[in-house]
C-alpha cells in the first residue's frame, strides 16, 4: 500500500492572486514510486493547528518533462489546507505526499491522429494542463482544443503557460476562454459554461471527423452541463473522462450500490481489514459510520483524502461478503464490477466482510 514521503519544495510560482504552483523534487530512490500519468494527483498531508489534514492536488506538470512533480493549489474560502499552502509554502520546505493516484487519463499513441477536447473551469485546469502538454509531446499527429472557464482574465491560472504552448504548437492547440464576467463582443465567450453554451462551442469549434477524447474537470455544475451536451450529441461514454473538483452537492451519485444483493441487513458485522499484509478485525453496524471512519477510530493507518467519494485514495477491494457504497464519483464501472469500493462510502451488508487495502 502507498505511504507518505517527504519531498522538498524546489519552486513556488504565484500563478494568480489566489493560486500557486509548487514544484517538488523527487529523489532518485523514489522516482519509480512517483512515476505518474498525465491527469493524476498527489495526496498531501499537513498539520494545521495540531489537526492532521489530507487534501488531493492535481499534478500540472507532464511526465515527459523534468524529474520534479509540480502541483497547483488554489485558495479556498475558509480552506485551512489551501490557505496554509498558498500563503506559506517556500523553497526548501518539505511536503508530506503520497505517490500519484487517479484515473483521469488515457493511454497515448504516437502513431494515431486524434482530437482531444477539454472543458475546464477554475483550478480544474490543473490536470488538463498535464494532459494537454503530454498530448502535444506524445502524439505529434493529434490536436487539442481547450474551453476554459473563469471569472475574469485575472483569475486565469496558467495563462502564460497556455499562451506559450499556443505559440509553440500553432494550429495543434486552440484555447478558448469563457469568462463569467467577460465583455467579449461574441456572447458565446461570456457567462458560465451552460449545457447550451457547451453545445454551441462544440458545434462551432469541434466539427472534424477525427476520433475524439473528451476531458471535463471543474465544479460539479459545469461537469453536469458539459456531460449533458455530450450526451445529446450521442458521444460514446468511453470517450468522456470526468474529474470532479468539489464534493457533490446537487446531483445524484454516479453509482450507489456495489457488491450487494437487495436483501436488507441491519445487524452487526465482522469486518476484516487487510492492511500492509496484516489482518485486523473490526465490528460495526450496517448503519452509522462507513468502514473508513471505523478503521481510523480503531487506530489503523488506512489511506484517505477527500472522504467525499471524489478521489480514490481510500480505494480497497472486497474479497468476501456484501457491501454498499453511498456514493461513487471516482471508480470506473469496471473497477466496481471487479470488487473495488471507496471505503469512505462503504457499509457492510452481510455478517462478515473482508476488505483488502493492499489491492489498491
């Protein structure tokens, strides 16, 4: 199972007034463990006022670039971790991080020609920048179109870097900024990215016959809007990759149940946890706290970050028994079918359950 490691901060760049990017040096002995795919994230652990906090931050650098890893952090109102990192990170500091995780990626193939299309908003640009840079490097025949939503020009994270890439790659990269407080002469680029606006953008700028790969990253409502537009165009869901950047608020969960029959179970369950090759037995009810919280309360050093079904840091595999997940925004349908769960959302639905964190 992945563990935390201390990495040295070697660069801090102020991207906007409320966002920074932080480069971390990966020593030779950890480079294999910190090999990453474009679109993945790092889980960061830090202490604020004596309380341990864990947060996931997407990698914005490309795996085809330098040996360091760069993440981006945007200040969140009342966000204890983000405020500490944005205001306090400096070169020479050590940041405690877990090796890369995440499924927001697709394999690259230098021999094929595709059209990558991304919708991002705010800090959702972070993994998109990694994917975008990697596509331009790894697939020389492919092109990339980015629709990037922000409040105004001052809030555009990585604006300089995007401009550089456009100049460097010419017609292979097109970036369209959509500003909610914009005053563009073309109203299509003003306001939020609604389902109707997404459909119009696609109709005007994505009308070639190349195979498409779509990436959507940002707040929930933007993700829902763009997904609706793609669904109306009958885009194959296998071509659509989604990364939710906030805990869900208004929509239904992606997947509610896994590895369970419809039989109600309301008793006490014996839940065996496999962690680092050792087995630990917990007793918990079918209602109340999920497996992750019960394991933490029992003193087990299980992996976790968001606790909101958005990341997959707490992923584990069910080896025996039946369970139910409340929500799932991180696991693919294939992973769910293969027995994987998000333990922050998992409750027992049989008298005995075995969950293996070592099969992350």
